[in-house]
C-alpha cells in the first residue's frame, strides 16, 4: 500500500464547515461593510442604550410616585402619541429635506427633554405632570426621527443590504434592551433614577457626532415640489393600492394595540406582585431583549428574497406565546423565558415586515410610507398602553396580558386564513 493509497483525513468536511461559517458571517453582517452605515451604527449604539436606560427608569419612577397602573399606561401612551399625530407630516418632510439634518435636530430635542427630566428628578422637584409633559416632548422628537431615520438608512445601504441593515438595527435595539435595563437597574439602586435620564441625554449627543462624521453627497431636493397635503394623500393612496403594504399595516396595528401589554405592565408586576428591587426589575426587562437579539440574528442571516408569510405571521404568534407564558407564571425565571420568546417573535415580525414595506414601494414614496407606518405603530402603541393600564387597574395584570395576547392571536390567524393558500409571501 503506497502513501497515495492511505486514507486522507476528512479535511474537506472541516473546510466546508469553515466556509459555511464565513459565508454566514458575510451574509449576517453584510451591511456593516458599508463605511457610512458602520459609523452611523456605532453612534446609534450609544443612543439606543441610553434610550432603554431612560425607558426603564421612567416606568419605575412613575409607578413609584403614583402607585397607579392606569397612570403607568397613560405616561407610556403619551410618549408614543405624537408618533400617531405627527408621523404623516414627518414622512412628507422626510421626502423633501436632508434626512441627516432632520435626524440630528430630533436627537438634540430628545437630549434636551432627557436633560430636563434628569434635573427635575435629581432635585426632587419632579411631579407626574412634569414627566408626562417631557415624555410627550421626547415623543415629538421620536415622531419626526423615525421616518427620516428609516429612509436615511435605506439611502446609505441601498436595497441590496436593506433587509440586513434593518435586521442589524433590530440587533442593536434589542441588545440595548438587554444592556440598557440592566444598567438602569444598577444606576437606580446605586445613585438614583435621575442619573439614568442624564445618561440618556449624553447618549443623544454621541449619535449626533457620528452623524456629522458621515461622508455623504450633497442633498438634492425633489425636482417637483407639491403641497404637503398632496404628498400625504399620495402616500395613503399607495397604501390603499398596495395589497402587501395594506396587510402588513393591519398586522402592525394589531401588534401595537395588543402585543405589548407585558412591557407596559411589567413595572407593576415587578413591584406589587413579584416584590422585586430595581436591579432585579432591570434584569427581567432585559430578557425581552435577549430573545429579540436572537430573533434579529435569525432574520439578519436571511436575504430579502427568503422572507416568507410564515416569517411574518410566525413572529406574531411567537409574541403571543411569550405573553401567555408571562401571564401563566408567578415566578421570575419562567417569566423571563416568556419575555425572551415574546422578544424573538416581535423582532422577527417587525424586521421582516419593515423590509417588505420598504422594498414594495417606489424610492420617492418611501419617506411618506414609513411615516404612515409610524402612524400605525405610533397610534396603536399608545392605544394599547392606555387600554392595558386601565384594564389592569380593575383586573389583574396577568389576566390583562392573557386577554390581549388571545385577541392578537385570533385576529392574526383570521387574516392568515383569508390569504391565498398558494402564495408564499404576504
């Protein structure tokens, strides 16, 4: 037997596995190869962590001040209500102006709102109405930021990398859901909640610097300007004409109204029913982000052509399953697992549907369509927060979460059944 005849080590299998890993990494993080997006992404990381530090602290402070579940839902709703009222206008403006400048202006307004909240809480002057007013100001900044930012990201990366960029943005948002609440819990336990708002104010300045560093061509306004009202109507006409966008908008509104009760009511559950401290509450809130990161990575590993109906509706149903798990337990560990499942499903739906909407419309309409998309989410989220808070004031938070999840599961299944059977996507 010659050496040529000797059995060779299974190098080919190891090489194939290595190639698959490299291919997965290239696919999963492809949009970060774009320098401008990479710079933007790093700055946005600081801002997102600050946002979740603030949101975690705000719910805790409001409930500690008032002890009212209804007030908890009201404040969370007020922070989101401007998105419903102003996003159509924000979307038409986004299609006309330099999107980078618009995002920078909104970051500065949000920073001022958080800084004012920090001063009031740290000095002990804060009253519930102060926090309600400043939450609304932050909501106004958010309403103008979202359509501009989403259309801006699309311009940076192009259609080829859009699904990946949206999914990686979800990884960022939901990594922040893990890191932010944990940091907030530590800060609240160590030095008080006011410092959480100050950290958020600083984080907005960091992302502003990253936006100023981007190397972009000069902004060119659209050649034929019409009235904002005409542009807005054109966006709504496109939603009415486009069946895919119409279905996804309906699912988004259902998700916003009935899918977030566990997030809204978690401060009340943590303080009244589980008797948790600030640190434990922060960790529990972070579990939603743990699942969401996993969901975002799954979506990021897929291409736009691989998105399917099951990916959209499966995300909704996983969110419902996680909510049922939260409602069914009275212990921290299984409740955290339920929040993780809900986070996985929420991001699977949001990333996939966001990409499908953006790739289903003309570039000239994208800002308006994303403004209307923000209206759907921004209108349904405050409505859901108000409803969850007021219902939980009369029945238990657990029952509220279960009923909301049941409504979402049944209504989304009815929509699924009405779609053509042979159609693979929405």
